[in-house]
């Protein structure tokens, strides 16, 4: 089970950190990813981090502004978001994959959280 938290309202240019806590099987056995879905739009890949906690991947729209990291001792993955823009407004979903050949492909993730809403005001 994946449970996201930390969403909320923030002004443009601000920062926010969202968290994803995993229960059951330890998160260290999974590739962890973040996706988002804005109102009226499709799901968008945001970021993913491999089991080693070092290698990560970012979507073009967030590269250089967002940072993903994991704390396997706490079974938690984080997404730190800086320089937020109104277009970052979306529901952010955490996902886990036992194995994924294309980290940006949501269909390869087996488990999903319920999402947390991030709203960026202009």
C-alpha cells in the first residue's frame, strides 16, 4: 500500500515536499516513481528512482526543479519541488514497480497511491 502526503497550496516560486509511505513489502525492493495528473489532462511522468537510491530520471517539465529521493529505512519516497509554477498544479501519485524497462511508462507500475493534490497559485 502506498500513501501520499504533503500536498497543499503554495505560491508560484515556492517549494513543497510530498511523501509516499509504503507498507507491506519494503520499498527497497521496488522502483519508485511519481506521476501527476492535472485537471482535464492525461497522466504525466514526473520522476522515478531506482532501488540503489542513486539513479533517477525526471520528466522534461520538472528537470532541474524537482528532486526525488528515498529513505528505505522509513519505507518512504519523497519528491522535493522547487520553483513551482502554476502549471505544476495536479494530483501527484506515487507508484511502485518490481521491474520497469521504461520508467516513464505508468503501465509498468504495479502499485499506486491515492494521490495528493498540489495547487500552485500565480
